[in-house]
């Protein structure tokens, strides 16, 4: 049985507990146009986002697409990846998850909180977010679990899920996502989120650390976790356990102060 609560999510119809506003504005903003070149410096050309509708010109690249986490059930998670604004080849990778459960990491985190663009006030086009986290790190937003945002499954029973199965899917997702972006496999990895992600992030960290203990090959370069408390939905037990594991494995655990220092902005 899954740790934590069990919940149901539905594509285009989240559960009452996990409903998140994702209006027509974001639907219009997130209509990606895949006009791609044949080679994108080792990254998946088929996932390159050349331009979002109404997007101002920028010097960094964006990618979006699906990663299959269960081919038998037809379960896939949707991601949106934004390179760091400056020297992305030297910057860490930050994973962001929104909570809910059922809240979109794109409609929430990516386009209303920490991503590079915000919708314009009149709902027409995008404007730059001067405090975007991609000023300090490469950013990865994932719609999780299946049924949230554009993540889906061809198996109806997959839409009743829980915290442990969500962490398991994200583990598989990250392993396969790194196959798309092999240059990022060795980068420092920060696991971050808010609200119900206070359950997701610590349990995911535990799964990834367990992977590192048992793997004779690739190991996740986890450097810290950070969770924004919202409506007291943070998982104190799992968060404490996660920090203890991070310390035991001699991995730098970011305190709120340490995290803010790592993501210090200038200008």
C-alpha cells in the first residue's frame, strides 16, 4: 500500500481535493510549436520548443515532451525544460513539482511562479519574469502524477494513485529523461516544490538515494531539497527522514537559507 494518502486525478477533470486553476489562458499559452532542426547539440531535437505563442526573444532554449514511465499501461509524464539564462552547461538542474494533489507544474510553477515567462495582463502573449529561477539553474517542470496537466495513461486504474507510486514513476521518469539529456546526468540536482509536493519531494529523494545505494552504475547527484510550505501540507515525517538520509550519505542538504544563497540573484 502506498505511503501517505491515496488520491484520484483525471485529465481535464481533477479530483475535488486536487483541483487547480488551469484556465484557457494557459491552454493557449502552452500550445507548443515544434519547428526543429536536425541536430540540437546532443539534446532531443524533436522536443525543442522554438517559440511559445507571444513569447519575447530570449537567448536560452526550451524543450518539452513526453517520457514513457510504463509502456505496458501506456503511462507517460509531460515535462517542460528551460535552460539557465547564462552558461547553462555550468549550472545545476532543479526539478520543480507543484502539489494539489492534481495541480499542474506548468500552469502553476512554470508560468505563474518561477519560470522564465508570465502571461501578460490582457492574456495576450508572454512577458519575462525578472526573478525566474533559470537565472541561476536549469529548470525541469514535470506534470505528475499521470492525470495531471498533460500527463496521461491509457489505463483507467492508473488515475487512482498515491505518494509511493508517484515517487516510483518520477524515478523512472528521471532515468529516462537523462537518456534524452545525457549532458545533465552529472549535474548537481535540486529537488523542489510546494504545497502537496511536501509529500512528493521527500519521498522522491528517499527513492533516489536508495537507488544510489544499490546502483553499481549511474547515481543521482542530489545536492539538496527545498519545499515551500503551503496550507500546512508539508510532510514533516518524510522531510525529516529525507534530511537525515541526505546527511548520512554526506550530501549537502540545503536549508532555506542555504537554498536562497545558492539561488541568489544580482541586478
